[in-house]
C-alpha cells in the first residue's frame, strides 16, 4: 500500500477574555500558523469560537450577542491577516467562529480553508448542548440553544489538496453518528474544535471525567471509522470560567499520537500516515463487506429511547 502523509497540526488556544480584541486574537492565530508551518504542517486545526470568548456562558439579548461576537462575513477585515498568512505560507486551516448568515440566522460554524487561503468547506454545528432559558441559580449559563440555530448543512466531506476532510464542533464529537456519516463519505481526517467547561452545571460530574469522556469519544470513533481525528481546545480560565485542554491528534488505531501539555496557546504536529486509515477501512471496518444497515433502522426511526421492539 502506498504511503500518503499529511503534516497535520492542532493549534490549541489559551483563554480569550471579554476584553480581548479580534485583532489581538488573530495575531495569536497567525503566530501559531507560522509555528505549525515551520514544524511541517500542511493543515492546522484551530478551536471552536476561536475569535471570541465562549460567550454562551453569559445571558444577554440575542441582538447584543450578535453585534459583539458574530461574524457577518468570513473573511472580514479583522480576520483577513489569517487568510493572508495561509496563502503566504501555503498551509490550510480549520477555523471555528460564530456566523451570522446572509439570511440573518445565527450558527456555530467552522470553515475549511485551503493552502491558497480560499474557503473550500463549511460546517454548522448540529448537536447544540445546553439550554435556552435563563438559569440564574447556575454558576454560569450554557446558552448555545439560545444563541445558535441547529446547523443546516449536514455532515459533509470536502476534498482539499487530495485529502478528504470532515468537520464537526465540540458536542458533535460525543455522537457516533457524526463520524459514521462522514466515514461513509470516505473521510480520512475529521477536524473539530471545542470549548468544554470543566464544571458541568447540570449534574455533579467529577472534573477528571470531563477529560476522560472527551478522549474516549475521539479514540473510539477514530478506530471504529478508520480515520484521523484532530481536536483543538480553547481552554484555561476565561474571566474566571475554566475549560479543559487536552487537545489531541488521534490515529486510526485509536491511539493518541500527540497531546498538549498546557492550557495555553500550544501547537502539536504529526506526520499523519493516511494510508494507515485505509488499512483499517479495508481489513477491520470494511463497511461494504460487513455493515448490515437493514438492522440499524431504529437509529433513524427513533430520536429518543422507547420500548423494546416486538
């Protein structure tokens, strides 16, 4: 089998505070893009909502949130330096941000940008966690259901520079359907950004379990679909609100091949052997040979759990 390699990097971000400007954040992204390129990267994964603080933790009117934290155009003047750097360096990237679409609908969005600095793919988050109502008794809010509409583009796969990429965001990584839909489109690399609070406001979840379930989700789905997974956190304490780090690159074997050590801006990079995924897709999880979708109908017929089938 012919070996195909991709210089794959994850650019983790430390905190972005309410007082931080877009231009200052973009300077940080450009600096990490340059470091990743110097270490052999051809594709760099940035976090979810990379341009702003994780604003769904705050209660405000939707109009205020959109004015402060959303992008009506991508790229725009403040983000253009990142696209210019990608074209200059010849390196692509994935970027998460809050999108205000042309029709005025708000989405939690990620774009795929090629080595020419051109957008070649877009994803809008489908599995929105949290709540829409105000919870004044909670230590903070998790208002993605208030500020964002459910994504309307589906889980698509985009080919860029001869590599097939899939995209998702944060909570999507916990749902096996996310990866399987993209694997059925021959995805080779799935990229995702996340902002995961260390504290679960809904139940008393031990802090260490937040990282454990994060890693288990990535490793299991990388293995079960024969794909590389690259996951980038925005992490650390944003204005007193802590989020987990543990940005990783996971191989189709399910093994973590690179992991961040800090909760600051940090780049990890690997030479990803894409042919390794092809080996698993042929010899372990060969969908064409072994899948039996006629027995999986319940997965799409039911949203929630119900009674056993008769």
